[in-house]
C-alpha cells in the first residue's frame, strides 16, 4: 500500500526532502508539503537584496511549482502535531501521515525586545530588508548599528555579510568617512564555536573595515524616541539607523505537542534526526520511529561544549537528504543507513562586492574544526553559483 510522507515547512529542509523523496519513491507513495505561505524565499540572498544586487522576484519561488513534479502542496497553518494519532491539525483540516518531517524553521520575535519592532529594520524579513535597501541608497552620514537580539540565530554568516556589504556600499558611494558602523552581539566572541583563531580573524577584518565591534552586548530594550539600544548593565548605543536580528524561538506549534524540546527547539538524535517523544502513560522518552526534525527547528548541539550547532541552510539541506533517503529505504524494505555528519566544505561568506571567504566546518569533531580562507573573488563566486544551483535544482 502507498505511504504518505508529510513535510511541514516548504523552506530549505522541506523543499530538499520533498524533491529527494519524490525522486526515490514511485507514484504509489505521496509526498506532501504544508506551508503557511505559497512562496519559498532564498534567505541566504537577503544580504545581496539589501545591497541592491538582487530584487525580491529573483530570490523567490512559488511552492506551487512542486505540483509539477508530483509533490502535493497544501497552503495551511500548522496548528497541532498529534504523534500518537499520526496526524497533523492545520487550518485546512487534519492530515494523516506514515512519516512526518518537521522543517518549520525558527520563529522570529522582534517584539521580545521592547521597542525593537518600532525602531529597527528586521534584516531577516524579505520585505523589511528590501525597504532597508532603499534607505541605505540615500544614507549619507551618521551611525548604523547592526545588533543581534539573542542566541541562537539562523544564518551564522548572515549578519556579517550584511555589515560587510553595508561597509562596501558606503565606500562605493564615497560616504564611508562620514558614517560610523557598529556591530553588537551577545556572543562572547565572533563565531565562538570555531575557536580563537577564527574569532580573531573576523575581529581583524572588522578592524580593517573600521567596523566597531561590541561582544557580550545583551540588548534589553530600544528607546524609541532616542533611537538608542539599552544594554543589560545600563550602557546605551545610539544610532541613526538600527538593524536588529530578532530573537529566535523554536516553532510554537512544537510547544503544544508531546515532542521533547531543548529550550523550545525539537530534541533530535544527532545522526538520524529522529525526533524524541514523551509517552504520557509510561512517563518515558523515546525516539519517534516515524517523526524527524531537520534544519533550524532541530536542537543540535556541539558534542563537548554543548554550544548550539550553527543553524544554516547548508546543514538543513544535508539533514533533509539524510532523512529523506532513510525514509525511502524504510518504505522500500531496506535498512536505513544514512547518517548526518555535521560537516561541510565549500560554504562561503560574502565580505564585500565580488569578494567572499570560503569556509569548511566540521562541528561533530571532538574539537570542532573551522577552516576559513582569505577574502577572494572565488569565495564570492562560490556563493552566487550555489544560489543559481539552488533556485534551479529544487523548483
Ligand atoms: C539573512 C539570512 C542569511 C542567511 N545566509 C545563509 C548562508 O549564507 N548560508 C546558509 O547555509 N544559510 C544561511 N541562512 C540560514 C538558512 O536560510 C536557514 O538555516 C534555512 O533556511 C533553514 O531551513 P529550514 O527548512 O529549517 O527553515 P526555513 O527555510 O525557515 O523554512 C521554514 C518554513 O516553515 C514554514 N512554517 C513555519 N511555521 C509554520 C506553521 N506553523 N505552519 C505552516 N508553515 C510554517 C515557513 O513559512 C517556512 O517556509 C541565512 C538566513 C538568513 C535569514
């Protein structure tokens, strides 16, 4: 009998899982994607959009295009996950499944820092970052502050790309000498999981670009009348233009389910991404055999330090591949054998116009390893080539 794989979320993880499953499973089996939006935004290109190098249409795809591949798409708000019934409740009705993949990403809450919503641009929202592009186009003098409200946040390199591109753009417009750039983060160091060498390499790059860096900066509120960030401890940072990466939480729908959470994120087995479930009657926790969570919503931590693993699309992608391939093996009566390894080479981070740094990460190693090359044109090319590949391959 045909099986149904239900995928919650049509973002990075959801779209990869759906495509891989559709290729591996014959037409008797259903692959269904549910998302509240009917659009997929390629978030890794938001910094390019901000810098006027993309327009929203170029980095947006309709999730309805999945239908042409035999993937069912349902636009609906997921309201409740009912693992004991193998069902999901949405505002478009109840949907049953044989396998469930949760790829609901992170929820963004700018309102959690009082005043942030009213005063600061949200660079993680496609409409807001597009408006920011217009403001930067005419920004001539004053202070721009980019701050991160809390940890963890998605797109480990995103905020750096944004500040480096602002710096490059202001230089190109020959107004950099009349502007001040401040980067404020609650992290104790830049890329703390990557170790001292990588952190100081980023600090040096910021210094070279004359970007002021504030680490351990815990923003408690934004004074809307003075456009001033208020830090724990009472210190303030004033800016003419504020850009704030909002507080992230795990999907709210998980909090109402019997799935086990780690600070609001979905607890998973680190190599197979099986979600964990609380069985009320027996008062014990076990891996749910047919429920998986991938991408930003998954609570993955580094072995040893227990720090959050970076929440990035490239890893959401690999996790989705592992889960989709294992489900396909299970459905076809074979032993699931794929494992998520927490490593990647060939990622990159934009550091200026036509410039980027290639990165390799291995975060499940007993000592997490990050290799970072110098800024180069190849680093930039790697990023834009990946963008092209992504938008072409999966839609
Ligand atoms: C500015 C920025 C720059 C970034 N740069 C990079 C980069 O350079 N490299 C990189 O690898 N990663 C980058 N990332 C991170 C990357 O985009 C994310 O890690 C990735 O998209 C996570 O995939 P996901 O499937 O877990 O979640 P998402 O892609 O966020 O998808 C979640 C989906 O679930 C849907 N959804 C959520 N809740 C519900 C609900 N209740 N009902 C119905 N639908 C729901 C959402 O509408 C969304 O479509 C960046 C992110 C940002 C914001």
